[in-house]
C-alpha cells in the first residue's frame, strides 16, 4: 500500500506446537483508522504484542515510516511513535491522575526534582483536550471505569505524539484494544468523535469484536481467522455488509440469538423467586422494591452512578442494605456473601482479571465454588477427590464449549471469551437458581457472545432466573423479559418487554 506508515509483513509466531500467527500482513496508512477484527484466538493479541515489542516474530518484518522497525519493548515502541491502550485496565489505582499520566516520563529540573506543578498543568491540558471529566489531583481509584479508560487512551496518544515529534517526523500510530468495552453508548460516541478529529494528524489501529462499530469508524478493515489473514475491506471504496465481515471472521454467517430465535413467548409470571422490599443504603439507593419471577431474565438499567451496581451487590451479599428486606422463595435471606451463595445465588461481574485466577489452570477456576462437595468421603482430612474434580470440570468445559478443552490449561493462555465462559462455569456447576451477571459478554467476539446467550436462555427455559446489568443496549434488548430502570437510587420505571412481532 502506497503511503503506509506502519507495515507488518509476513509475520509468523509459534508458541510450542501452537501457531498463533501464520504469514500475516497488515498495513496502517497515514491519517487512517484501520480496524482489526477476528474472533477470540484469531491472533489479534499476538499481532499487537509484536507491534509494541512484547513478543518477537519468528518470521517476518516490521517497518515504520519506511524504515526497519524493531520495537524490543513497549517503552521503546512508544518513544518511537507506536503506543497501545490495552483492553484490561492498566492504570495504577493509588496514583493521582497527573502522576499516572507522566509515569515513566516525569518532568524534572536540573537537580532531579519533580516539576509537579508543570505536570499538573500538562495533565489539565490533556484532560481538557479529550473532554475527560476529572481533575489532575484526583486519585485513579476514585474514578469511574469510563474515565480510567479515557485517561489510558489519552496517555497512549500523548506518549506517541511526544515520541513522534522527537524521532519520527510527527507521525505516530496508536493501537486501541477494545476501547469501547467499558463505555456507554454516549461515551462511545464521544470517543469516536475524538478519534475522527485526531485522524487528521495521527493513525489508529482499532481492535474490536463489535463489527458494527468498526464499520462505522474505520477506513479499512483487516480480518484474522485461525492466525491467518482472512480478508481486507476498503470501506472508502466498498459497500461492506456486516454478514460479509462475519463470513470472513468465522467462515460462515452468524445466526441471531435472542428474542426472535429463542422461542420467546409470554413474560414468566406467577411464582416469585426473589422479592426485594423497600431496601435502602445511604448514599446509594432508597426504597427500592421489585420481584423476580422464576424463569425470568430481569435487566437493571441506569446511568453510571444511578445505584444499579449497589443494588445487585446488595442482593449478592457483597454489601448490606441499611433498611428493607430481601426474600428468596419466601424465606428472608441472611446477610453476607456465603449465606447468599448457600441460598442458591451466584454473582459474576465479568471482570476476568479480578474474578478468575489467571495463574491457575481451568479446572481449579471452575471447581473453586464447589470444593466442599468434592472432598473424599473416606478421609478425615479435607482432601479433594481428583477424579470427581476432573469429571466435573470436563463436563462444564464440554457443555460451554471452552477452548482449549484440556482442563489443565492455564487460564492466562485462554482467550477473553473462553475466560468469560470459565467465569460462568464456576457458578453453573453449583446449579444456582438465581444468577446475577454484570456485563457478561464484555470484550468478547460475536460468535462467543451468541454462545453465551444460548447458555443464558437455556437457564431461563429450565426455570432459573437471571438479574443482569449490561452496558450493551442490544444485549438488554435480546435477553430481557423486563427492565427495571434506576435513576438517582430510585426505581423510575418497570418496563415489561413486549412480545416480538415477526
């Protein structure tokens, strides 16, 4: 491609017997937003790690601004004009915003003393440029997720911009790894508007599992499948349909899963599983009441600080209400996480790095919630029956289609979508009759998302109930029987979903 800023040509990378990349080529042009799509395990992460120097390719070359490029490590890559904002949160919670913004590139005077005020001013300018609503002296840990993500992206752009001015003739490329995963629809629009502005003086490689949003913003799209190039689409000259991209990603069209394809009938009614009566927690929510029926998917919707998260955490026993009562199957629930789990309530917030043990194998992550039931009956000491444990883990891996299927595989070697499935598996093996899910498909590809939808809909058919909080509007539309809307800690609306008309 003429005028390419960054070229990755014929890259191959193997990890033992696994080929992660096989003769992959990708180019990013000047003033261009390039989308990189592929299902989990397609090779996107390996490619980006090579581009920023985390991994070295076994074969192939990189060129940047027509010169051979060997990043060696992310710091060198950033200083030369290529930086990345990772999908998983990379901020340091205890630092102030301005400290984190300049971490690794602090401003100092001749005596080596930090120029704190100068860094504060520089940080304030960056926050204003990217319309991020926080102050330089705010602690990272006190910020909402969306602000943390916006700050990461702003820092990546700023670091690349500084490096580009020094060494690469004002050219830089920023890799954005699933940047919209934690954002609301409005925040996503703000981010995309900013990227379109920045395109006039920069280039972006946008990694996403959301085909519609990439079609909306990208100039070109590369698709990877099984570690190989599976297609490239020029959106400036082609009219590209979603199903065309899905065909390249998966080798087949993706069936729609949800209301229209799941046999959705009338809203479940009659037998109440969970009854929440006038619960309040100071500073979070007040006088909240609602019921959840057996075999119902109830979505709790609201703005970022509406109180919705505190409500579901209260039901899960993570925090306690100051007033009110929660009953399940006619019995008042005891407080505390252990009591709620024993009552048949599961809670998975979709935060893979927080709720899963990445240095443990799949088997340990799945069975951790049921260890007491796996103990040897013949032993006085609490020894785990390894045969029972393996049988249970293998059954869950098979039911959920987790890949790789070997239960001894370390969690950190799984793709994001398969990690998400393991997070569900550890609760499903307890057979909960009420499962609370927060952003259950965050950051995963369309195919895996549809598979998880099938799992949730099957639970619903079995008479189990689900309370869901999701930032994905389409997910709420597909799965919810009813929607409880929360505003400023109070119930503002209880919407019954109408039966779809074909």
